[in-house]
């Protein structure tokens, strides 16, 4: 009986040789790519946007959609030179692609995430506050189309100038159209 040759060296060689089998065909040109440590600092981190006249800038994190509950942190930074005061919940308006308000219901004090409730805050220059908005993409009615917001208009406090942001992804509120928010807290 003749011993059978081992197939492993042949398979390993085929894997090594075919390492680029799934890649796109070469165009015959190559481009030099610098590792991140060699790129100019401006290429690694974009400079912050200019500070608006009222001295605050509002941004958002990427929404987290764990277990069907969407949560997104909104951040208010005092980029001005004077203290900025808050007390309560941000005013929220979901806007569609045409920047028209979507028909939604805002709930203050969600039960899905911790909310300390409203209390007076003073945000000194360079410091920040945050609130968390939560929602579910629940489709309870097949007659009404699901609500998909593209922009979120945020009013830090009554009487203050609103700012509009475009979160990463959509605010997919389903057919229930409910958006919940925590109160502002120091970050």
C-alpha cells in the first residue's frame, strides 16, 4: 500500500498564491499611501467649525441602535467667551429632506435611559453639556408611511436660537413618530 501524499502543503500554497484572488483587477498604476503617523495633522482631524455668534456649537454622535432602541447623544459646547446657562430639556424638531417639520411627538424624560431631570447648569467657555435622544423604529400601522427625519433642529432652551444638525443616518421613527429626550447635563 502506497502512503497518500499530504494535501496540506498544497492547500496552504494555494491559499498564499490566491491571497489576492478576490481583489479588483490591477490597473497597472500604484499610489503611494502614507501611514497615518506621516500624514499632516490637518489630514487626521478636521478643524472644528467656526463658533456661531451666540457662542455655542451643537453636534451629535452616531446613533446607536442596540436591541432596536436607537439612542443618540447631542453635545452642546460653549465655544464662546461667556458662561452659557441651561435648565431643562432641549427643544427638538425633526425635519425631512426638504427641511419641513415631521409630525412627531416629543417626550421629555425617557424611561429607557437614565435621566436626572432638569436642573440649572452653567457651561463655562470650553466646557460642554449633553442630552440623549432615544426612539424606536416601530411600525404599528401599514396605512401611514414611516417617518424618516434627515435633520434635527435643536433649541437649547426657550428663547434661544435653534441649530440644525444632520445626524449620521436617518431618524427612522417608524409610524409611531415618537422621539424622547433627556434633560441637559454637564459633560
